[in-house]
C-alpha cells in the first residue's frame, strides 16, 4: 500500500485543500484531513474511503461504536469524527432556529404588531 508521502504533493488532501480550497476535495479527502494519519497497511486516504463507503448516506448518524467496528479505528479517531459531525449539526441547528417561518396571516400579524401605529 502506498504511503501518503508517495502521492504527489498536489494530490495530497492537505496540500490540495491549501491550493484549491475545500470545494476541490472529495468527502473522503476531507475526512482524511480530519483523521490526520492512516494505519499500518492503509494510508489515511484509503482509510477514509473505507469509512465513507461503509456508512454512505448514514454517515451523519454514525456513532463511536459504529466506527470502532472498523479495523484501525480506535477510540481517539472515532471521537474525532463523531465530534466533528456533532459540531456541524449544532451549528446547523442554531442557524435553522433563527429562521422566521410564516405559515399563515396570524404569523404576519404577530411579526408586524409593533408597526400598527
């Protein structure tokens, strides 16, 4: 298995991020940056690809226990991934809770009550 150092610098996840930005990276590349390092026999890119393939659309709902089932993922790496997902979910929830949703005329009246005079 090739090590990450064997991959040309421009194709390495960290260097690619710095050169081209987050939008130029795949999900597995972004996860590879979060993980930081691979395991014996698998570089960080291969490890992140395995995780993405295993959980697919359920990725945002994975748990530490789910990740511990993957060979080479220990508690520290599992916590890194689950913590990052939880952090994003909280920011997303905070953003959504600040939205004003108008469903009917009563909602409009309550929002414009101060403007009545």
